[in-house]
C-alpha cells in the first residue's frame, strides 16, 4: 500500500473516532432521517402490504421490521430514507420494486395511520 493511501486511511479513522466521541469533524455531513414509531405499521397497512412484503420491499428481515413496528428499534440510513420515500410515493416504490399489495389481514388502527 502506498504511503499516501495509508495516511488517508489513518486520517479517516481518526475522524471516525472524533465523530464517535461527539467532536466536530470539519467537512463531515451527517444526514439523519427520523421515522416515527407508529409510522411503519401505518404505512404498511395503509398500502395493503403484509409484513413479509414490506420487509422484502425495504430489504430487511421480518424480525427487524417487527421490531420497527413495535417501536423497539427504528430504521436508519437507507432504510429510513426508503420508508420516507414510500410514505410520499408508495405506488412509485411498489411498482419500481415489483411488489404487489395483498389484502391486509387487519385494518389500521386510527393511531397508526400517518396524517394525510
């Protein structure tokens, strides 16, 4: 490995360590997308997707989706962005990814559906 490349890796590791400690890292851009606790189940039920279909659509495991729906965990990164996109344009996402909605087994509770 070239010395220049090695030095770049060491600098990146030092920046990551500084960020983990909560320090300011010049030039670092952090993008956070917040997904509300009940938004996941509400979106899924509103669009008539099963948990299996929604997990497939989001590219995650069924267990992870269930934790998101229960509020035990929240999606982050690309999954949070995809959930946000799905909330805004559900038909676009389902058509693009080739997911066909099935009849939901239960109706959405009033507290779970995102405001329109």
